[in-house]
């Protein structure tokens, strides 16, 4: 992990550049470093992976952490600070760089490197709610059951990779791959089976101890997101028969989902399968720097 210190001013920053951001958009990273370095004392860290990323945050001292990276890097930073119970006394800043930036945008962070870096220097702290589950996982934006298949994104992990069989302009390759599959003995697939498409589920959804939907009602989707004043907004879409069924809506501080094994997508991460999971909203649990006036 490379570290570079710049001249100190009254404002001290720890700038951690996610390796995916360096590979996917080095020019935006360079612009962000130039703007931040011109406006504040800066220690620059270039971790090579998640472990070095975590060590850099742990050793920040009194410096304000600034993450240069995509939504995954932001979530990783919040999760690490939460795990060490340091969110209450820390204000996090982010310069979004990479393919997945929708979460940062929804939180009020500019997605251009210059505007985002200036917001780091001149912005204000906004305290935001956080959803924490019973495995100590965090949700900044929203979660969905079942998870939607993510769109391919540059520099994203395997979860966002396109299907290897989808090779535009090379139908002969698909033919060869199909032939190879026919030659593989039963029980020995040539590649891992694709994840099943989302379909109706039988789940019990409870909000603050009250049942919103029970196992006897199949549902198409469940979505949960922080609303305001420390509560979560819950929407359950029942399976429609004939006319479209109206969604079931509720708000509360605690949301429990249980039933058959299910997967869920929290922000950009797909987790599971689990049989039950509880999320609790923690009001104003973390601070993010956003442009003044928002």
C-alpha cells in the first residue's frame, strides 16, 4: 500500500483510493487528488485490496477519511467504521469514481470528480439513518427481496459480469460451448448453473412486531429503505391474479423477514440464502459530507 503525505494545513484528510477506481478511471482519480491536495493537507493511501483498505481506515488517526471509489467502496468504508463502532465520531467523505455510482448520487454526493472533491473541502456534514441487520451488516440505501440481477458495470465484481455465453458477433463460440456441454457426463456441469430468476416467494414480513404479510400470501417483491426520523419504509407487492394487486405499505423501526430460504440485495451486495433476517433503523448513525445548501 503506497502512502504519500502532502503539505499540512489546518484541515487534514486521509484519502483512500479504491484499487478498482484506479483501474477503471485513473484520470478522474488524478483530478480528485489534485483538487483535494490543493485545498487541504492530505495523506494519500493506495491500497491494493480490501485488507489494506481496512488498515488504512483503522490508522487514520485524527484525519478525516475520504474514499475515492464507487458505491462498493463507500459501503465497505461505512461497514468497517460500523464494525469498529466508530461511525458516531467520524464524518466520511466520498469522491465517486467507477461504474456504480447510483447510491452516492442518491445520497446527495456529486458524481463529477471536481464537484465531489470541492464538496469534500467546502461541504457540510449530513447525518443519515442506517439500517443494521442481525448479522451486523449495514444498508445505506435500500434492500430488495428477491434481488434483481445487476447490470454489467466496468470494474465490478463477478456478480455484475455478463454471461460468458453472450458473445455478440461470435455465434460459432456459442455453438462450440453448447457441444461441449452435451459431452459432459450428467452430474458434472461444465460451468456453475445460473442463478434462478426471481419469482414469487412465501415470506412473512413484520414491521415493529406487526405482520404486514404472512406465508399464505405469495409476494413478488419486498423493498425496504430508510425513510425519515429513524423509520424504514416497507413496500410488499403481492402476486397479482387478474387485476394488479395493490402494494402493502408500512413504516417502522424494525423489519423482520422470514420464510423459505431467500436472497436479498442490500445496496449493491447480494446476500443469502437465509431463513430469517431482521433490520433495525439507527437514526443519524453516520455522517457524510455533501455540498452546502442541499
